[in-house]
C-alpha cells in the first residue's frame, strides 16, 4: 500500500442516504471515518460590478474494507447497512465527528436542519459527485467526494 501524506488527518461523519423502493421512505446511516483528507474552498470572482462566489468541498477517504459500492450497499438489509458505508450523490459529509440523529420526518432532525447547523467552517456538504479511485496505477487508493 502507498504512503498517505500527513494531510490525511481529518475525521468526518458520513451520512448515507437510503430510499426504500417500495415505501419511498428516506433513512440515513451514520459512519465516523478517521484519517481522511477534507478541504473546503471559498472562491470569489469579480466581473465588472458583479461578484460571483462559489463554495466547493472535497473529501478523500482511504480504501476501507467496510466500503461497499452503492448497489451492493443498497441491497444490504437495514441492520447490515449500519456496519458498512458507501459514497454517492445525495450523501452528506460533515467535517469532524458529530452525533446528529437524522430523521427526514421530524422537525429539527431533517437533513436540511443539520446542514444549516453545520454549514459554517469547517462545515459540511452534500455529495454531488463521487469516484472510487482504486485499482492498479491509482497511487494512493481512495474514495473521492465533491460537493457544495
């Protein structure tokens, strides 16, 4: 295995989103992962009189035996989903370890409530894209998430 740099020093809390195909009910599964790379960039561009701002966050997670691709994770029964994690658009990553209980059906516990509470730096983000960077020739194998 390749050597990861000292900047892989962040702990994150990952919330995997699951939507039951039959009931359409949304459930969240929480996993705390250590030794990740987490970066938040805030950019501003001024064009004439207009100021354009963008926030971009990225997270890299070291290869982990508890990782399942989204299809395999979705097929796990609920009690096993708690033992593994995946990474896909719609998931939420929070910098640091938190113990927020997500419940889309209870005011104050919805994902939008959590994002509002933890959005400020070091922040959190909703995953917009995810890549599985593993295999021959990939260097330091990892899972990569990007979002806002």
